[in-house]
C-alpha cells in the first residue's frame, strides 16, 4: 500500500493510498457476515471504477503516442513491460481503452462502476461488424442491460450472436478458423504422467462436454480463459490420510477416464462401433433457419454458445428432433414428440451400402461418419437411403460450413462433389464393390 504514497504525484492518488491503509487497519475478525458482504460489494464497485480510470489514462496515453516515445512498440507492449501484466491482460486493457470513445453508454456505466472491464470488452465485440451506427447503439443498450445482471461469459455469447446477425459470413469464417486450429496433444511425460491438452470448436466441444457429463462430471463449465495449471506436485501430506479434494480439474480428469472405460466396455456392433444412444448435443434453432439456405439465424447450443446456422444444419442432419413452440421472449410454450431424423435401421442400411465416407478420395470408416441428408429434412428431404450419404466430420463440415456440394446418382450410386465456386471435383466416388 506504500506504493501510492511513495509516488511523486499530486491529486487523488495519495487519497487512494490513505483509503487502502484505512482498510488495512480494520479488524475483519470482528466484522459480521453482513458487513463483510456489504464491504465486498462496495470494494468490487470501487475496483471497477478504478479500472475505468486506468482505461481513461491508457486511452489518452495511447492517443498521444507516449508509448512509442518511451521506447515501446505500442501501448500493448508498454503495458506488458511497465505494468508487468500478461499479454492477454495488456490486450484487454488496450481494447477497453479504445472502446471508451465509441461505446459512450457502456463507458458511462463503466466509469460508475456498474460493469467491469470484461463486460466492457464483451459489449465492444458486437458492434464492429454491424456497420450501422443506429443499430450499434441499440445493440449497445441491450448488451449494457444484460451486463448489469449477468457475468461476462454470458455477455460474450450474446455479443457473438449479435455480431453473427450483422455479418453471418464472417461468423462462419470465424467458426472455420477455430475449427482449423483444433488439436489434441497426448504426451507421455516420462514422470509417470500423461499430459493432455487440446482445443475444439464449440460444436465438438459441446459433444465432449455432454459425454463427460454422462460419465459423471458435474454440469457447468467455466467461461473465459483457462486458469494456469498447478505448478509442482500436489501436497499429499494432509490430515485426512492423503485424500485430495476433488477440485474441478481433477473431476474433469476422472470423468474423461470414466468415459474411456465406458467406450472400452461397450458392446461392439458388426460395423465395429458402439451401439445405443449417442451423446446428445442440444441445439435450439428456428425451423426457418434450417430451411433457408443462409448463414444467418439464431442457432444456440445447449450451453448458450451461439453457432452459425450452417453448423446447426450440419448437426441436425443426423439428430433427434424435439419440436417446440416458442413464445416471443423465447419461452417454451409447447413440446412435441421427439423424433429421430435418422433411425437406427436407416443408419445401418446406409453403413452397409456406403461402408465409409463417400466424399471422393476419402476412406474414413463408417463409425466416424454422420448420415448427411442430400436434401435436408427441414426442406422436405425424406429419411430414405436414396436421400442420404455417409460423410466424415471433415467433409460434412465442408458441405455445411465450406459451401461444397455433394450429389449421389440414385441409379449408379456414384457420388460427386462441387467446390464452393461451382466447379466439379475431377475425382468421383464410385459405389463400394461387393465382397
């Protein structure tokens, strides 16, 4: 706390130091629970207000070009080295500072301590791609109202939904970029441990979470960046006989192992994959969004994560559909009867016919494939063998998110593919040979 008082500065900073020292002197052991709760809420508002004042100063410092005169490449580099913050923190500070001038409603609330810098950054995300000043201001009001009631993670999802409406093609491109950077590393560390790290897009991540939840993981997963991993081995010298508390990261690890056990124990079918119910990925999407060939729409995963409408159409190709009537505010007014878009019998028939992905040149086995409707069921396509074909996840994504087209000749069984520009792929996929 002496840092403030040692600074050669006039103005309010010494008052902040005095206030912090007064808080230091308070005997918290004698405070009631209610008093502590009130103080914590008050301190949080004060912290947000101070963060806003920091953002104001970062904005002015950046506008003056002072970071460059101080030897830094830019404001982000200056913040990293002079304030000793991580690159992500420096980037957020710079983003929020720049947003103050263009998001006046949110900036005013931020300066009053009503929202945090994370809220401010989430609000700013939505507007840049809308391209209409009046529309941006309206979206800012809506997001600000949510920011006063909800955490930043939920606000970011809502912000992305607005951004996707304003630039649906950009939303698809962003989804494809995330998908292109998917990875999974599994490394034997040589210390008796196996290290696993990876990244999935929202739809595949939802599938993983559903499977982990089915394997015993408590529902709910944190929003935002991952916390840093634990450094060093855990302390086993605890008084309860060495049992470690089931921290969230350990619970996730146990659920993953349980999931692997379930897969290994599953009864295998003739086609070489487990039968039974698939893990469910819930997508809420208006029927019209599935019918209309556009990237816009209100497709939302069960977690609330928005996805492009093209992703929803891909997921709905081989899915169970639960008809629902929604009210104007999105509330469920009526629920119909769940129906499979692809029955177990149809899937078995298609697997026996196609024996794997039918995209020209692909040989992925049937266990890894989805049943793709050549004419989507939402547009009147029938769930019959002549209207479906097996596609692996990669090529299924190319069709729905990448603009590719596949056709199947009902007489010869030959499958052809066209690029997004309409040109035909030179190679074709003839029907599998008998035997």
